[in-house]
């Protein structure tokens, strides 16, 4: 499912127009991004949790030259699905 298909599905299930569904989806995405950017997490009971994790600096290898390179520390966004969500997908 791509973004436009998701907007169509949200519109059909909620009774919103496609334009309103797109605005709602955009607002949701922006809110999650801003929350994670501030170091907080978004927890949706039954669905899952959006949060960030620190990835430590490490040594890597350039596959073309086989030269070792240092990969710097970074913060990455992660999604951890909730139990109800996992159960629904695995039934």
C-alpha cells in the first residue's frame, strides 16, 4: 500500500474527504517526527511505539576498496509493534 492508497482507505473508513484524510495523515506523521526529534516517544496502546535508539560508533569496511572506515554514532527511529498488532498479523 502506498501513501495515496492509505489516504483512500482512511477516507473510506472514517467518512472524511480524501483531502481531509491527507491532512490528518500529514499531521500524524509530522507529530510523530517532531516528538521523536525532541527525544520523546509516541505510544499507541495496542498498535505500537515509535521511539529513537542510539546506535554506537563502529568500524565498517568500504566494500569497494576494503578500507576500514569509522561509522559515527547516530540516533535512529524505530517502531516496536504492540501485542494486539503482532497477534493480528500472525493469525
